[in-house]
């Protein structure tokens, strides 16, 4: 299965992640006590009331992969900045900045 996630850009509005023309994709909950696992996001369609579909689950998989994707980008930029090419390096830096809270 290779269902596509909701097209970007995704915007962080504090407690929801939104995309152009879409309602909230996820309600984010970050409650951590010690080293216990915590809920990072919960798939909900509270705005539309529609049942979850393949796109919702593709979005969840993308969010679940985000830490590894960020680490990979940082590693690539650290060791192979020139190999990405100008556009690739610019996109990678922008994505890392967004993930680190340094860009909108």
C-alpha cells in the first residue's frame, strides 16, 4: 500500500496541524512523565465527522517517520551538503529549520 499523505505545506497552529483547504489533521497531545511513552498525535476527524480513510493513516505514518527523516536530513547536510545540489540543500535546510522551530 502506498497511499499518499495530505499535500503540504502543513502548518502548526499550536495544538493542531493544518493544511491548505483542510481541517485539522491531528490533535497533538504531548504529556510525558519520566521515560514513559506518550501520545504524540491522535488521528481524529472531529471537524468533519467523516470516518478515517487511507489518507489519514498515510498522514499518521508520515508523522511517525518524522524523527528519522529529520535525523537523516541533518546527517546529509552535515556530511554531504554539496552533493545535494543547491535546491536540495536549500529545501533540506528549510525543512530542518521548520522542524527545529526556527521557521514558519
